[in-house]
């Protein structure tokens, strides 16, 4: 009998989707679900053993637990309307640390324009299961599917900061702001709403699993290919330093690491004016095509962009 260790998360979710009963307008398979009453919902879990890197505070861990959920709400173009927090914390955890976790969750909710509306607590190994709720307010949701050949591919901000933060933890490079981008990701809620309001976006995802994985997932669900220009990719100010100081390939930092929480989207190239009028910062990094490949153009040569390893 196969074990869970024999498969990856994407394959496991695909297997689940083959037999579970679903409901609503948008079900499993997008960054968030949309119920028949228009409510948007997303659930994500974080744990002490996987999502609590060295140097992170309990308050930052709480912020992170909420932010990863609100990021999925943001990528749909929804407005956050509430957060549910399920905490399974060790009995030997100091009470103040539990308070700090909830404080971080509450602060992130407040930043996103909403609050904690409920949840649960149980003894456990150190896991937070968060559920963010949102409303489209009449906007058309931005899905993972919908990209068309000829669309532009864009990201909302520079990449590589969280990857540089990982390396800073390992090598002690002194890149404080890189660590902060890893510890305290900022959900692009305002940007997601503004992009959805342009009606120019054809597909969208957050980049929480890394640029490589996100590009491949979006193209797979839209049945398209992509060509990304290396020189067009916006790079965090510390990424080059982190790569050179540690001997880590720059491409690996930009494509293979997760924790970015910028938005990757495609849009009709004939509706760029609406995008610029939205005043959302974005960088065009490539074009959608009708191939079945996701490729990078660098120094005149093409190479395949694979799924990341985050």
C-alpha cells in the first residue's frame, strides 16, 4: 500500500479532487473557494516544525499564519471580511507565547481591514489552521485558469527576498530586511482588489510556492505555455548579494524558493491602460503562448522552468 511519503502535495490534492463531493461556484483547485452566496474562503495550515525559522518571534509566526491565508484571498481580488483561527499548541508552551501568536494574527487581520471572528484551541504539536473569508463585492474573481496566448505575464513586486532571508539565517549575512520579508509577508490585498477592478486580468495566483511552481500551475490550469525574460524579472535588493556570498545560483533564488507572496497575473495586452490606471505596481516579465512549455529566455537561449522545491 503506497504511503503519503510516496507522493507530493499536488498529486495528493488531485487524488482527493477525483472523489470528494464539492459545492459552490469555485471549488478546490484555485487559491480560494467561492460559495454560492458569494463568500470567498481559503484555509492554510502552518506549523512550528516547518514554518518557524530561526529568529522568528511568536508574534511574527501568528502574523504569518494569517498572512498566508489572506494572500490567497487577495489573489482572487476579494476583500477580507473575517478570520478563523484554530490553534493546536503544546501544553508546555509559555502562556505569553500563545498571547503573542494571537496578537500577531490579530495585527495581520487589522492590516487587512478585518478581524478575528472565531476559532478553536486544542493541545497539539504547534499548528495553526487559519481560514480567511472574503467578499468579491461584485468583482469578477481572478482564477488560476483563463490565461490566453498573447497575454502579458506580470508580478506585483521584486522577487528573491524571502529566499535571501533563508540564506541569511543559514550563513549570517546580515540581511535584516530579507529576513523580515520572510518572517512578515505582506498580503497584497489592495493590489488584488485593484487588479480585479480593471477587468483586464485573465488569471492570477500568489507566489507563495515560488515563481517556478506558480508559473507551471497557472499555465497547466489555463492549458497554455509561457516565455519569461530573465532580464525583466524584478529582483529584491539583497538577492544578488545573497547569491554571490553563498555560491547559490541566482536562478534558484528567483524560481525555486517559496514565501514570496507577491501576485503573478496574466492580462490582455490590449488593456494595459486599465492596469496602469489602477496605479498598482507591476513588472511585465513575459508572455503567454500556445505551447505546452514554461520557458526562460536568458542570454538568447531558452531553457525549461520547472516546478520549484519549496
